[in-house]
């Protein structure tokens, strides 16, 4: 499945845009994050308990640690890979999606199974 996320070109370092998708009949959420010059797309699902990283607030990035973070229990994830290097799910990773730019938009490729 592919999902288009509009106007990602305007994201500043550390800013994110959320998007929705469906998998196995369930509503899911992802986000596109800018880190430096690069954009990354991840499933908004912490490997610890399988819940949203941002608790609905839309904040994913901590400048203090230069990490994506989970608002619930503080797991930290490397922005470029999704690898968790601190917290209760250390050694696991966020599910990363393919991202291609199409003008100012991003086209996210989401596999049918996680
Ligand atoms: S749910 Fe993310 S660290 Fe616990």
C-alpha cells in the first residue's frame, strides 16, 4: 500500500507529520520525521507495549537526546534507523517504511504485514 503525505518539504529538523493507514482491517498511524536533510517514515507504534509513541500530541523528537522518543516510558530511537538504544525496548526498533519524494510530497510504502 502507498500513502501520500502532502507538503513534507516544509518540515523543520525534528518536526513530524502524521498519516493514517489500514492494516488487517485496523486503523494505524505513521509519521514522517525530518532529521537534518533527510526524511524518515515510521509506524507510530512503540515496540515496548505497541501503543502510540506520542500519546496523540504529535511530538516525536527530543533535541536534547537527538532521538525519537516514546512519551509513555521514555524509550529512545535513533532517527535515521528507528533502532532503540535506551529504554524498556532497547535493542528493538520502530517499523520503518519506504519513503520517496514526489515534488513536495512524500509517498510512503507500507507492507501489508508488520
Ligand atoms: S510504550 Fe514506549 S517505552 Fe513503554
